C-alpha cells in the first residue's frame, strides 16, 4: 500500500494541478472517483497486464460516460494507461481528495464515538473543530462501543482521545509506574 501511495503521488499531484488550473476540481474529483471504482473491479484489474489490451482501450474503459478521450482528463487517463499505472487510480483519487481539501481549507476529521452522535452533537463538534483548526470541517463518523464513552478525534496529523477507554488506559499506565 505504501509503495502504491508513493507511485501514485506524482500522478495525483499532476491531476490536481491540471484540475485547479482549469477550475474543475469538482469535475475531476467525480471523474477520478468513477475511474477508481472501475480500477478496483477484479475483472478490469485483470486487463491491466494483458498485452492484448492496448493503453487506449484501458483509458477508454475508465473514462466516465460523456467525457471525451481528448479532454484533459481523458489525456490524463491515457498517460496512466501508457505507463501501465491504471491500478493506481484508487490511490490517485484518494491523494487528489486530500490535495483538494487542503486547497479548499477543509479538514477531514474521523470521529469514533461510543454511541451514534445526533445532529446537534455533530454540529457542535464541527463548530468546535472549525474554531480550533480554523478550517472547514468534513466529519466522517463511526461507532465503536468498546470506547465505553466519549469520542476519539483523528485529524490525520493529530489524535485527540477523549474516550473513557483512553482515560482508563492512561490511568492504568500511571498506576503501573
């Protein structure tokens, strides 16, 4: 996975720069999501190393309907196909999204809570995080009952553990010393 991210990074950066220059970040985001979903299909992945499948055919297979092969996105796919890098599309799409969020001053925050958060709690949390990080917040929530209570907030670069389980582990560590 780490190698795939390393290989995908220059392609994702190039895609981002092309999309930003054209003012088409959302369009490219949608197109990359579509192409990445196609690339994840096991049958399609099998074509990636088949010498009978020409690069233009691979690019066309991943191109969203209604988008021209000579469009900037079509040319981008053709470049990936020429270098037999279509399998990197899921990682390219993921990195592209992170570049897009950064450019739009957005932060993806993964919140794990012991119980599902209601709409008011979600909005309060978003407002608090927005004040702290001075960026727009996109929340991705999940429930983990083993936390016992509270939440764990992961910003990608920082983890804030406000869970009861985290506090108990910290207390156990302090008592063990």
